[in-house]
């Protein structure tokens, strides 16, 4: 999956909504306290288990107390979870965020931020648990999910504060780790935001260990997420993630965890000009994180006899 950039006007509208939240919280320092965000927005949070049908029935029953829509169609809750393989959802009738308790605790922060994003974007409310005539098409679903992801990234990473902090550091995996600690988010979401904020061509990849693939590994889509800055997407649109993964595998060691390796790689832009990138890969024993940082145009020296 590739990261997606929103239209400028849509991004600005969502940024305005996020900025108001941060101002109303008194422009706090990171990490963001989501309890205070929910209190400000008058949101409720509960947990359910997607693997426990009785637990979901209990959630549905509670939603019928004041949620007429879910009372009339309790199956909507189950349909939404099953259809979209949801790990969390926002129910506007009760202003309630529901989070799958099977989601690992470190990742629950992101999914909660994502659902807060849905709750503050006015045009999303009509799409939450709609009936059959309002069921989202895949394209529409993808659009609103991208918008909620953008809102979560801007909220959890404090908009321009993260951009300034990121650009004050030397581009490297170690900087991503430092920013992870400062903002209190996962290293995966930090890498995502770190790549997207760059003005220069930059790419990132989140994958399985390059030398320890599982049965679910897809060689045609080797990166779970294949990320690029806006400049990278514009200038290097023909870059193949399978080619990048092959080169990453070539320089990585078969270690259990930590740094797997680094090297310089030459990538060609859409005009055929060659450029030097420095690549690093780090394995946190769950995912391999790869960062490719732009260096300069690659000039090939020609000897004259």
C-alpha cells in the first residue's frame, strides 16, 4: 500500500479542524493526551472483541439505549466490522469510539486517533454505519479512510511542530526513533509521518524481515506500506517497490533485530537522471523499517586517456 496525499483544500480544511483542537487544549507539548482530547470533544471510548461474538452483542445492545439507528439495524455494527475488517469504528449516535481489544496496545493509540479524525470531519458523519442505500463504494471508503489517517497524523504529531523537529535532525532511522519517543507514537506511524513531511525526495518501507518471510509474504507486494514524500512521488513515480525490496534484501544482514544494514543506492527519476540515496533498514522484531534519504545527483566519473 502506498501513502496518499490529499487535495490541498481538503488537507487545509482538516488542518484547520485539528489546529482548533490543539489551541483549545492550550497548545500542549507532546505526547498528546488522548483522554483530554476525548473530554474536549465529548467522546466516549469502549472496547470490543472481534473474535468474541457475545462481546459484540453486548456492544450492540448498549448502542441501542440511545442509538435509534443501531436499534433498528443492530446488524449494521457487525456488517461494518466484517466488511471493512475494522479494528475500530466511530458511532456518531453516541459519540462513541469502539476499539477492538485484540489490537496490540501500542497500535491502539493510532486507531483511536483515526476514529477521532472521523468524528471531527463533518462530511464523514453521514457515512458512519449507513444503510444499504448509503453503503460506501470501495473508492469512497478509501477516500474517507485517507482523510481520517491524515487527521490522525496531524493531531498525534502536532502539525508543524513535528515538521520543525524532524527537519532539525539529521535524516536517519535514529532520528525517527528519537521522534517516536518525543511524540509517544509507534515507530511505524512515526516513519510514515517523517517521510511525508520531507521537502526532498525521501522514501520509506515497512515490511517483514527481508530474510525471514512468513507464509503471508507476497513477493509482488513486498512492503506492507511503501511510502514516499510528495517530491519523491512526483519525480520517481516509476520506481518499483519490488526492485527496491530486492536491493534492500541484498544489503541487509540476517539478524534477529536492530540495524540490519545500510548502503548507498542509485535510483533513476522519471526523466532518466540518476540520483544517490542512502538507505538504512532497522528491524524491531515485528516489522522491518527502511528509510531512503536523498543525497545528490549521481555523476559518473569518466576517465580520459
